[in-house]
C-alpha cells in the first residue's frame, strides 16, 4: 500500500512533541504553543535564522527525553506525570529544588520506602535525581542526532535543565555560555505554562520574578516589551498548523531512507519507556516484515508492516511507567489505561497524511480476528493481512522477552501460545505460520571493544536490571558485575544506564 503524500521532518519532530505532552501528562499541543512563543520571542529579539531554526527544533524536542526515559523517575517518584504537573510552580534551584524533590520522593509508597529514598537523596546530594535529569537530556540529544539535526540542536538539548544563574543540572553552563536557543526555550516553556493557567499577567509575573535567575534578563525584558505580540491569539491558534508553517526548512521532504531511519529511532525511543522492552520495536518490525515477505506480499506492504512495527508502541509513552513495570496483575483501572496505547499511537501519527496507512496498521496490533481486541474491536475483513502479521509478530516477540512479572518464554512455549491463539480464532493462522517460520535463531552479537561477557552485562544493564539481578542471571559475584560495569562505562564513554541502552540500540545488540 503506497503512501500518497510526502513526509516532512517538521511533521515528524512536531509529532514527537505531542508524544512529550502525553508522557508528561500535560495538555495536548502544549509544546507546540511553547514553540510558537519561542519563535515569536526570537523574532522580537532580532535573532538570526540559524538561531530561529535551532530554537524551533530544540523547543519541539526539549521535553521528549522526559516523556520516554521515565522508568527511573517512576521508581523514585511514583506516577511521573504528577511530578511534571508540579514542576513549573516554583523557581527550582538549591534548597527549593531539594524540598521539591523530597516532597515527591516515594509518593504513594510505604513510609519506610519514602524514608529510605529521602535518606539516600540527602546522603548523595541528590545524585540519583541528577542522573535521571541528565539521562533525559542525553536521550533527547541522541534522538536529535539520529534525525540529523546537527550540533546546533543537539548541544542546547544537553542544557535543558541548566539555568541562567548557573544553578541548574548538571551545572556546567550559565549566562551567555548557554546556547541562545535553549535560553529562548526556557522562557517560552514557562510563559506558555503560566499563560495557560493565569493568563498574560501570570506569564509576565513569572518572567519578572525569575529574571536573572532562571531566565536571561535581556530576553525577559524583550518579552515584557513585546508581550502583546508574543502572546497574540495564543488561546485560539491551531498550534499544529502554526508550527508546521514556521518550519525553518520550508517543508523539506524526507527521502524514503531518511524516513526509515527516523521511524526506527521513534521505535527505539518508545522502548526506553520500559527497560525490559528495549529492542522490542525493532524486533517486531524485523519479524513482521520477514513474515510478510514469506507470504509473498507486495513490496509496499512489506515496507508498510516494517514501518508500522517500528512505531506501533509509541503510544506507550502516554501511560505511566508504573503500569508497564508492575510486578503484580493489573487492576481494572491499570488495564484500561494500558489498553489506550494503540489509540494513542494512532492519535500521535494522525497529523501526517504521508503516514496514514502506517498509523492505521500500527494502531491495529492489539486487534483480533474475533473482535475481542482493542482499541476499536475490529474483526474479520476489517483487518488486512499487514495488521494480522503485525499482531502475530508482536505477540511472538513479546513472549520471548522478559517482563517485570515473568521470565521470557522458550521458543516452543511461545509457539504453542501463538498456535492456540490461531486455533481460537483470535490470530490469523497464515500470519502465525509465517511469523513462526520467520523466527530464526537470533545471532549473538558482540559490541566492538567489549568482551562477550561485557556485552552480556551491557544488555542486562540496558534492560534495567540491578547489579544483584545481573550477578544472579550470569552466576557471578556482584563485585565481578561492578568491575564489568566500570570497564563498560569507560570503553563506551558513558555514565548512565540510558546512555548504555542507547549504545546497545545503535549497535543492534538488542
């Protein structure tokens, strides 16, 4: 099924901003409105075109890292969306930041757990929280790099939590050393948030209050002087259309190869939401495309199911990490929340006519032939073969992966479940047969520069396992695991689990 419209880079990145809104539990198109403000402010400040372009993409991607890599946040703070909802309320630096963190640490957990987290936070001067914040910046910058947005976007994304007064995270830059693009975004982000809740006066008040601390004083003065123009019609604009119209690349179209690389990056990014799922989207895409080829589907349909496989789970970002990482059976409310993710996938991709068929196919990966699936309860002829293949590939790949509530199933056990689903009329028998036939023995890869054992440790680490869990899985001591991790971090030049996971993804180890 051939797509009929081109896909533009601006559309893809704007779509990621919608994903960020979902993952942070904030109003839809919030980041799009922030981007409009940032560009209007850049114009008022007389910024040149290169700064405007950097601010455009930096704004759209700034909070994407916060939306995906939330497993650690959920471990520390419970529902990460509640944390983000409160993050604009105060000028968070120094003691104020520490008090904010302590109020949220372990929210919803038993008192002993909360006390332990607070003690660790104080004893380490907040290192665990700083590492999570830095990991978010790193993942957003990594994604910008994979979209070929260049250093002018990758660099300011690493400064997402810095401040004008130098008291941000990691505290390596401040004042004029901060990229102008991120200074524009810092102010635009808060102006949008306070304008949404308290109108223009509220936005102006927070700008004045944080002038010279969180925000560049000259940009605050510029905003106050041009406030009417910067905020004009903000409550009524069609934010998506406005942002696409502001595209600094003037509608540049992606080649098929560039689009494939971008969609694969989307899938990798979605998998960061839950570490045990690392590599799931790539694996499903590969398996579904191989099965489509085995059935002799046209090349356009093979490409369609591969692309749908890459992006089928981006809607997971809109569901709190605590649900995906639950070790006990879901409550009814949790199950219903989880079941929204295919719809959210479809919703996220809806703004791109060039990916309409991909969006439909991706959103159908939990539909079943007998109508028992979700989100739309489709059945029979309403489900084309690409969607049937994607559903079977998703089940097969998921069964072979670890989950917080179970170990991975053996090949034979997984095949038995798929066959039973086909017999029960839920999965297509031909799709199941093709998927199982395409499910060849996986090739064990080794990361360049790492030993075979270090590669094993890297994969366990990337999937969120603790040092004791890695030691138990590999039947080695915890000290040995710690030594391997020191070598891995040194050889790869990384400092966090997220960075290690991104390396594993880039090198195809997952």
